């Protein structure tokens, strides 16, 4: 019989008692903040490049490093948004609306402090909720069989495709490409070779790390070379002072913004739990709701403090919520949890219904690390703010060669195989072409990662049904999720047609 959730949480303290854990978190926060603050270097790019190196570390050190990297990256993106009106990460788009006007008024330090406090507040509260509900949720998840898990995976795939940008059909097509890439290799059940074309290297399938680095890092570098990012960034950097005024956010101003942070936290937590809804959605919704509820909506866009507090709390609160589907069902809700899922699997920790049951100490230790890591972010953010501000002024022409080297080394290091480097390059050009024509990349990576689970749950369901999927008709949860997935996919495909017809009639 399992001990209580509180007892397991207390046992998890043993994991965070290791000083190496906190050094890993601090290193991740520091590197992530610099990556987020650099225009053109996204947090996802940094995670994709550095994830392979974390795989060589114990799970209780490598995963905290990645968690710290992301925490620092999201906040670092707000620095660029505030100082340059260029979001360092997609999650910082809404921060530009009022953060940059505050900087123009000479209140950049206040805006940066507020972004830091709102990030720590939102993420800490959401992760505390997840810490205490994860145990009961895992017990519920244990009652799910292959048909229910199959339904959840299919539903997640349809949500990922349908929620991708303004062209859901292209999102679904991108998701389908990811599934095709996932089938390359040997069939895990029958042993048949699929799309290997006689290559020995392809028999084991494509490396997740190589595909991830290729899809996200290489297209960004190509964009840098082909766009005017160098010149635009250089022009704006000339307007940035090496030091920002010392007067930061006061306690009274923090208290005034606290209701906005709490509303953003609740919104971000809910959005994070739903697979495929991203931090961008949470930040934009949080900003819009706060503006609607404000007694002074005319101040928004002119430098309203609440206009920074709400989206920053919301986009960080997503991090805690996104851990729920990833840990309980092995379904990554966004790119970050997709990278973390790869890190878990590299350490022989398989996220899913049995994860917390079989590894309660490690899991609760990592969840505690997420919570307490926010205070590491707070400390590093307060002490090294000027360092991160100076990072904004680094020329991209010096960074691109270093990023290129990390891409090659990261792809090669996983299996010590040059073939993985070629996979990275091919996937990189594929990602660039798809991105250029409006096909979103995230659905492809997530479905590539979920392809194995989809095939496994489908095979197990058919075995339970003696070769038939008719067993689903007698499993209400599986039936509802599958029907919902079909409805979402059909609506995504038909919505552009319906909208065009309605506009034509108007």
C-alpha cells in the first residue's frame, strides 16, 4: 500500500539535499536568461542544443539543469521585450505591449523587476498546486487501459495540429509528417523494416535529439543569415544603455499588481494542463482579460504595470500545468515538455501512469526542485540583471559560429554517430522549407515523439479486442476522446472553408 502523498513529498527532500542539484539549476537559469535575452536565440533553441549534454548526467542533475534553463529563458525573453520591443521568446510577445512603453518612460528597471517577480509568483503557485495533485492524478491514471490511453494520444495529436497558428490544416499536415518520421525504422511488434531503404543506420529510427535540433535550431540560423536581423538588432542595441536606472519595483507596486498575477496564474495553470495550448496563448489571454477587467483600460499599451504582471505570471504558470499530462500520461503539451520527455526517457524514466508509483522519491524530488528553483531564479535575476542587459548588446555574428558548433556536437554526442549529424542537417532544411511556407514546426516534433506511443497503444487495444477496435465502443472514456479528436480534426479542416463562405456572403 502506498504511503501518503505528503510522506512521499517529504521523501523527495532527499533528492534536493544534493548541492549539485542546485548548482545545475543555477547554471541552467544563468545560461537560459542569457539565451532568452539574445535577440534571435530562443529558449527552445538553447534547450535543443544543450539537452544532449544533460543526458550524460544523472536524472536528478540533468533534468533540473533543463528546468533551470527554461525558467531563466522565459524571464530573459522579457528583458529583450522590455528594452528592445523584440520578444526574446514567443511567450514574451504580450510583455512588449506595456514593457517597452515603460522603458521609454525611463522605468526599464521597474518593468524588468516586475517581470521577474510575476514570473516567480506565477510559476511557484502553479507548481505548488501540481505538487499536491500529481499523486492523486497518477492513481486515477493507473485505471486507464490501452484504449483510454490511445484515445488521449489521438486527442492530443488533433489538438496539437488544430491549435497551431492561423492555418490549422497546415498544422494537421505538419503533425502527419511527424507521424511518418516516427514510423522510420523497425516495427517494434512485427520486426518489419519501414522506410529504411536498405540503410543500417535507419533501422533504429531517427534520433529525437537530431530531429529536434534540426527542426528548431538550423531554421533559426538560416533566418538570421537571410534576414536583416543583424542590422535591426545592431540599430536597436545602440539605443540600449549598458546600465539601467537603479530604482526598481516598490513593495506597494507589487501588492497592487498581485491580483493581476493571481488571475494570470490560474489562467496559465489551466491552459498548461490542456495539451497543445502554449505560453503564447496564456500570455495573450492574460493580457486581454486584465485589460478588460481594469478600471483604467486606456492605460494599457501606454506603460501599465498590470500589463506586464498578468502575461508574465500567465506564461510562467503554464510550466507547472504542462507537467500534468507529461508526467501522468506521457503526453507532452508543448515543446519544453517534449524536450523534458526525451530527458526522462534517456534516464530510463518513462512518463506515464506508473511513473510516480514506481519512482515517487525521484519524481517528487524533481517537482520540489521546480518549486524551489524559482527562488534561484529570483536570486540570480536580482544579482545579475545588468549582466543579462549587457548580453542584449552581443553581436549575433559572434554567436552564430558557437551555436553551429553546439548543434553538430549535440547531434553527434547522443550516439557517437556521424549519421545523426546528417539527420540534423536534413531535418533542418526540411524545417526551414516548411516554416517558409507557413507549416508550423511544433506539431511535427510532438507527433514524432508521440508516434511510438500511438503505435503501442493501438496494437495493445487491438490485442485486447482480438484484432478489432470494436472494444472501444464499450469504453466510454476512450470513445469520447476519440470522437472528440475526430470532431476537432474535421472542424479544423472545414473552418477555413466556412469562414471564407461567410465572408463572401457578407
